[in-house]
C-alpha cells in the first residue's frame, strides 16, 4: 500500500500550457512514482475543479463568490496581488478557510499519511491545523516570498508557529536557509536545504539560429515576474550605455506582473523603445529556444521591501541551456554564479556595473562561450529535478518511518 501525500500550494498550472510557474507540479510528478500524490490548489476561472494529470490527483477549491472575482492567487502571486488590489487583500481569510475545508474533506475520505505544504504562509498555517486535526506529520517548504518580505512581528509569530509545529522544513536555497536560521535558530535541527530543480531534458543546449527578425541583433534576455525586486529598471537604464557600443542590442523581456507599466514608462522616458520588447508571459515549452538564441541572460534582482531572489529558476534554466549569464549579488544568485567561472556577478542597483558586464561579454565571444559551458555543467549537475526528487524522497521516508 503506497503512502498518500496531500500537497497544498497556491502556485500550480491551471490548464495545459499555462504560464504559471510549474515547479510544484514538476516535483509532485516525480514524487508520484513512489507515493500517491493529491494536490490541493486554488481554483481559477477556466480551470477544472478536479482532474487527473498523469499520476497526480488535482483538486481545486473556490475561495470567493462569484468565482470570476477571485483575485488573490495566480497572475503574479499572492503578495503582489494584495499590494495591487483591495479585493485580493480581503480574500485572504476566505482563502485560508476554504483551503482548510477542502483539505479536511479530502483527508476525511482518503487515508493521507502526510501533508506537504508549499510556503509557510498561508499553506503552512492551514497545514498545522490539519496536522493537529488528523494526527499526521507535516513538511513545510519555504520558497522565499513567504519569508523575506514578511518581517513584522505578527508575521514572524505566525512563521515561528508553523515551523515549530512542522516535522521538517525545507528551504530552496542557502540564502533562504540563512534567513530562516537567523530568525528561528532554535529550529535548526529540522531545517534542510533542497533546491527546486529544472528539467534538464528540456532546458539544454541546442543548435538554433536567431529568428529572422533578430538575426542582426545582440540579444539580451530577461525571464521572470515583472516586479520591483527583479531590478529590471536598472537593466533598462543600462541600455543607454550599451547601445552606444552596440546599436543593434535588443532586450527581450519575458514575463508579466504589476510592475510592467512602470517599466514601460522608464523605457519611454529614456527613449529606448526601439531597444526593448516586452513579449509577455510564455509557457515553459517556449523558453528553451529563447535561452539558446540569446547572447546574454541577465537577472538584475535586488533586495526590496517586497523581498529578494531566493533562488532564481530562470537563471538556472538559462545556465542549463549554455547561455552566458549575469546576476546581482543578492539572495540565492550569489550561491549559483561563481564570478568569472560560470558567469558574472555585479552589484545590485548598479546600471553601470550591469552595462559594463554586458559589454564585456558581447565583446568577448570566447569568454561568453566558456562561461556558458561551465554554467551548463554546473546547473545540470546540481539542479536537476531528478536530484531534487531523490532528496525529497529520502526526507519523506524519514518522516514516514
């Protein structure tokens, strides 16, 4: 008889080719080779309330009526949505309550052996009460956005309550581990670092020509959510210097988010419209070709009130494709890029440093290729989903003994 695991998350694909990040799905898909996995996620208009995806049983719960007015989850994430919308903000208590009811209904019917909550808040909070109600072990995975920006005493009390009651807590990077240990050193024995992974079968080096419309361009690439903490404003500002040296340079921005309007205003103010293209969000299947024809990938994240870059999966995807990369000295980025070996690290919030690094790589093809080769080897060796799944399976087995 296989153990059944209840996985709670607010980030999960809503339908085929959804642009919502897939990392919880990718992990669950691999864990389902050994366990029965039931995923509980918020419903979104257009998604199915329940479906079978491969070996995964997926249950989605509504948290507001009418459902067309659900604004809290997806499309950027809970924190940005709460910041942008009062309606989203007032839906948080309803989300917590409805998630608990949905999970309790499933656990009354199914013989669930363990709950795995992704994010301390709100999933971890709900999961603590499920643990107490059904007497099952609890694993919490901390992704960073549930930790770095939530610094007020009230949030710290809730975080401590969740970690204290969890059997184990995994974190996605050394940066997240350091922050969690700094806040709650008394829980060090139950904290373990297991990074999320990348699909190295999809994100790999391939022979591809630049699309005809970009054939004469030096392509700079950014992939990610458009938020203040991604630091895109500094990358855009760096273009003023770059295009003097490389007039055919073009920045492609893949992603959506509440900060997009601000970024477009910066582009217009700096008169850089011909050098920047906002391509919107894309399904993950479309990303490998962009990583492969790009000349340089840049992740210019910064430390902001809204948080910092805990891991940077788009950075790892670019590296796995052999793209030369540049990142800032914040969060998990500085543990991934080894400066001068598999990429370049620059100071955060420094457009001059960014432009100098980009010009350096565009002007030295041999260096860019060397960094790209080293980056691919590093990412594929250390951040595959197979490695991540093995680590989680070991931890599951330890908890379920």
